[in-house]
């Protein structure tokens, strides 16, 4: 199990709550509305509501606002009120510091290279990635970083985003997810994402796992 801190947590067992969360992440990113409703119903019986809301909030980063909004709309049918009170907004300098720390944790030794590559694509994309993505969203403390990374893996697998999937498979390990738990998380997506997409994700993970060992 992981600690409650967003960074510094470790995940050594895929408990039922996390399994349901990962399956929901895959459905939110790539599934039909019927699948989203089904997996929201499944998750609400096994997963803390605040985790579900944090997943829904971060979904816009990896699947776009339309899917995030549709998912939140379905969730509000099950739970009309937000699971947590509104939080004090942090300013951009604070979000940047949080984002840099979280992003460096996820990318490890590849962090500086990532920043240089994204800046080369466009400086604003680098700024938004750090402040908006890793700062404002992925550094929120209500869901720990290992579980967030597993959900990102699920979203990338469901949408066949292999380049980002590779990064976040490494990121899950860097964030403290045991290799066996990454394997279990991929297995939990059976029946949620197409078999071809799952097979691609497993092949990529096998290469990474062999390199790690």
C-alpha cells in the first residue's frame, strides 16, 4: 500500500481499490459512455470517492476535456456533491516548484532531457506541462503519485499512445510502483481495452522490464 503523500509513496500491492481505479482510467480514456458508467459503478463500490474525482480531474490531461467532462457528468449522477471541499488556489510560482519536483520524480535521469525536448517543440508547452500538468493537477495530494502513474499508464494504453506509455511505464517505476504491480495493473485492463491495445502495452512493458532487470 502507499502512503498518503503524493510524492514519496510506494505501491507494492494492487488492492481492489486501485484495480478498479486503473480499469476506470482506461474506460474514461478510451471507452464508450456505457463502459464509463459501468466502471464508475464498479469503482464507487471499491474505491474512495476522492480518488475517483482526482482521476476524473486528471483525465483531461490525457484524454481531453470532452471525455473528462462526460466522465464527471456521469459521476455526478452517482454522487451529486464533490467528494472534497474546495482548496485554496496556489499561485504559478508555487505550482511550478511542485510541478518540477513531481516531473523530476516521474522522469528520473531523463528529466533534463525531457525539458529540453519539450522546450524545443514550444516553450509554452514546457511551461504548461510543468505548471498546469505536473503542478496544478498531478501534484494534488488527495491521490498519491504511484496510483496517478498507473492511471496514466492505463489511459495511454487505452488510446495507443505508445511514446507516452513508455515514458509513464518508466514513470510508474520511478514513482515507487513495484514491477509486479505494473504487470498486475496491465492485466486488470483485460476486457476494458481492445486485446490488440493490451497486447501492444504488454510487449512494451516486457521490453522495459527486461531492461530494468
